[in-house]
């Protein structure tokens, strides 16, 4: 439950949610031997919170298959919006949470998530401890053909330089296929997300804080999936970064992260999901 009152101007939408989306998924393998980059995985608010980044409190990052998801939601309980979600592998379940009744040695965790709309920011934090923050999104077709590459850029609200970018290229040599994220449970992979309590952000009526751990099981499925190539090079000219009095801006990057994630190659194979459905129900809550 939220530990800060919500704004009366923003609608409350309790779970369960059923959402319709067009999305792209990038696999993100991680290893316990290499710390995940804080600047890529967390917003500054959660990055400064021990409940999210201190291994003894938050649970150690133990590696495994993570994901980056880009969504364009067309129907949700709070309307349409865009989203970038980072889930960097698995995290060990802290002893205190186990003692409170949470089973499982490890779980997925959504460590960073950026959205284009205020109502989903409030409700994602309030309902499931999902650390949503506002951002600005730009989707641009690079030519006029039906198979045009799509340039995706995500910006902090007050920035002309995107903090995440990719160019998505369709493939012509693969058929469509079905996918359901619930199938990962049959592969021995964690299927649930265990989310730590959230600190209060700014404005507090939207970036509400919470006072317990939340265990939820989001399910993403579609019958119209295809393989795609994602060009992760970050120093391409930004589609939304041209100033009237200056040259095109380029993507903000750090040393060793020319392709966004440190050590990542430029070209990555991912998946597009048309007419997809995301379902997320009531969380199981644990108070320490």
C-alpha cells in the first residue's frame, strides 16, 4: 500500500489490470560476477535507496536472463501511454522477506521503468511497487515503407539528449509465432517479480512511497511475434534533439557503453509482439 496520499486529480486504478500493447523485447543476459550498471537500471531516486541497492536489504543480484521492454499501450485502465522497462536478471530473496512468508530463492525485479503518463506512474508505484517515473518518448519511422526501421528514443523530461535509444529493424526471413511469458516457469526460470518498498519521490502525490514488499506475476502474451534486430549504437543523431541554433544532439552515454549497456554488441536479436496482452493481478504483500 502507498505510504503517501495520492493526488485527487489522478485516477486510482487498483489491480487486476489487463492491457493491450505493441511491444519490443530485448534479452539482457546478466551475471553475478559483473555488477549491473546503476545508471542504466535505476532512476536516481531508487539508486539512492538502500531498499533497492544494498544487497543485504534488497537481495543480491545473482545474474540470469533479464529483459528490456518497450511498450506502446493502446488500452489500459488508465488510458494510453508509452513505457521503457528494465529487468536486469534475478535477485536473491532477502532473509527478512523469507521470514515474512515469501517463498523462492530468487525472483525477477523491475528496477527501472519510465512512462509517458502520470496516472500509470502513480498506480504502478501504488499497486505493485513498480518504480515508475515520467519520461518523454519519441518513435520515428526512418522511411515511408511498411517495413521501415523505427528509431526509439527516451528522454528525461527536461533533457534534449536521450538516455536510451535503439533502432528496430524488421526481419523478412522469420514467420510469426506465439509467445507467453508464463512459459518461462516450465523452463525453471523465475516467473514472478519481487519488488522492494519504494521511497517517496517528487511530486509525492504521484511518485508515492510504499511500506511493504510486493510479489506480482505479470504475464505478457501474443500470437503475433516476430524476430527483429535492434541496433543499440547510442551515438546516432537524435530524432528529437535538433536545436534551432545548433547541431543535432547525440545520445548521452558513458565510457564503455557505446551500445547502451557496458560490453553490449551493437546488433542484438529481439522480438516484436503485435496485439499483445499484459495481465497483472493483485500482489502478495509482505511487511517486515
